[in-house]
């Protein structure tokens, strides 16, 4: 029974529907991946979860532990989740037959007010047959942790630590101007996306007071990015919104 609760618990939802995913029938366990990545404010979140509902399990019945056959399992309700995250499973009813494979796409874009730790409580109704004859329904629940972060750890320091440069305009459209502080003879400036991939890099030498440079943002999709500057072993960052 615990296996059923565990695999269903990864489906963070506000509605039922069809997902654009295909179940993975080559699974060795009951769920892949075993944990979800953290979500980040302003960054579109999307992850496929693959799972298998067991065919048989053990259940307490009339004071005894007996083998049971799982007919199906269904999510009854979910509380404590970020409202911006929804999912769609590969069957419209989100009822999973015993011994079947399934998948779900979890998606959404968290907002600033949702930053924090979540205890998501999921109630699951499982229909079983005991000893092949007696129909028994059981309602179980479990609480699972999930985080919405304001700043991704993959890109380094928090944006409040920035005494090396300022960037404007912010939001930017076709280009952003960076004004440097005279703190080093050499500095490396990067524009990265919210998962830490560098999109542009410039190395500046002989930094002088008021030096400025520009980065072309005309071809980048709307959304949040991070500007990084490294010099003297210090990393400064600033979040940048691009809006065309």
C-alpha cells in the first residue's frame, strides 16, 4: 500500500486531463524519478513522472495480513500545493488499474507569493479484492515535501549581493546596459538563463569608473534571466526581466 501512496504522491494537481507523455514500460521500480526538482519563481516548470501501479500487495483484513489484488487506485483530493502547479495524466480519469503503467506532466510557473516549503497531503482511494472474492476500498494519505525557490542555487549568489555593477533598463527589451564599479582590472560578465546556462559572456579589462557595456537581448524570449559579474573572487548577481 505504501508503494501506491508513494507513486501517486508525485502528481501535484488542480485538475484532471490528458498529458502529452507516454508511459515507460521498461521501469525496474514503481516510480521515476524518485524525487521532484525544486521549482523557481518566474521559471516555467515541467517534468514528466513515470509510474507503475502494483498488481498485488499486502493488506490488514479482519486483524490479519493477507494478500490482495489491486483493482485500481485514484487520487481523491490534494491540499497544500502551490496553486500555480497543475498536471495532466495519460488517462483522463486519473484512475490507474492494478499492474498498469502511467505518466503525468507536471507544469506551471510559480509566482513570488508561492516561495516556501510545502507539505502536500494526498488522499488516495484504492480498490482491492481480498482472497480474490471480497471487495475492499481503502482511503490512505501521505504528506510530501516540495519547494518553490525565489533564486536557483545553480547560478550562485543571491541578487542582494551586488556591489559590482547595476543594469538598466530592467525590464529590458532589445538590449541591457551594464554600468561597472571600478573594483578590479578585470571582470567577467555573463548573462545566464534560470537554470544556469550562459547565453552571453564578456570579459572587461582595465575597469574604470563609469564604464558601461551593452548586451543584445533582442533575440531572447521573454522571461527572467540572471546577470553575473565575477572579479576579485567575488560574484555579484542581478535578476533581469526581458519583455519585448
